[in-house]
């Protein structure tokens, strides 16, 4: 079956990160000579057939999403079944929430954007908005993200107002998930799972800096992971196709 990427989010044709997501995939696909399809899937339309028809997911910017539970279910399945998963901006934030809920056992883990009165805000509003800003990043030596860039430092662009709550960073780092990228103030900007073919989240929006002449290295690495997947997982069909259970 031809590799297919599901871009999860509510597509808005006037939202620059969404347009640049499409462009970045096209840039990387052309550079690799890869026959890979990519389709937008609104979060409300996610069901148990998602991974029968798609071999990877990209959780796109654009939170809050219309159906957070379905989105978290998709991230959960990708994480547990070794399915390539890239999350940028809001996608990064929800990868953190999914991990907190299903690995750390914090069932009420939430984003302040979605529920400002939640008891466990793993994602909180940034003291200073990063929307429209470029910032210098530092990567952990030996990390997947450093290998992708071939560098320990880089400058990237942001579109977000929310990030990892500093109070929860020690807990977030207590299991397998690794924080492998931070800004000059030490704030979390990249997460990855070392035992996964490709499970990378970035608070920045790498696709915004991709061009046809210089496809973004993260997007190229993601598409390579999709190509290198030898089998397409077929998850069991369930009767609750309209509302996947994110805990399963």
C-alpha cells in the first residue's frame, strides 16, 4: 500500500502554518523522490479506521481542536504501535498531554487553553507569547533531533501562546520520554521517544522555514521514517467508530 500521512487538525486555508505544512511535505517528497500521499483529517472525523488507511500521523498546529479525545486516541495508538508521529505547536502540546495521561497516569492532565481550571495543567500559557517569534534552540547531544539537524543549535519560528508548564517538567522526564530541545531560558521545546521509530514533538513550527530549495530536515526525517516502516499497522476494529476511546 502506498504510504499515506494523516495530517490531524481542522484545516484553515488562510492559516499560514497549515499552508506551510502542505508545502513542507511537498518539498520533502520531491527531494526524496517519494510516492507518499498526505491528507488532512479533521479531529471530529478520526475513527478506528484511521490506521488501516494511513501509515503515519502529523498532528498539526491549530489548537484547540474540535475533538480532543479522538486526537489523543490517535496519538496514543501511534505511540504504542510504533507508528511514525510528528507533532508541531499544538500537536507537540497534545503529545505531552497524551503521555501524561496514559504513561504517567495523570488522567486529568490538560492544557490551560482547553480547560483553564483543570487540576493538572501540563500545558500552561506562556509568560511571553512566542507567536511570530524566532528563537535559538539547543539540542541534547546524542538525541534524534540533533542527528536530524546535524547540529546542537538552530533557530526556529513559533506560532504558539502555550507550552509545557515548568512545574511538571520533572514528572514529564521521569519515564522514557526525553526532553531533547530547549531555548535559551531552558524551556522545553522538543520531546522524543528514543525507543520509537519516529515520535517527535516540537513547540516550534519547522514547516514554516521549509522551501523547495531547502526542505526542512525534520520533515525529511519524518517522511523517511514513513518510507522505512516495513508494515502498516492494522488496529482492531471497534464498534465505537464515532468516538474512539483514547485510553485504549
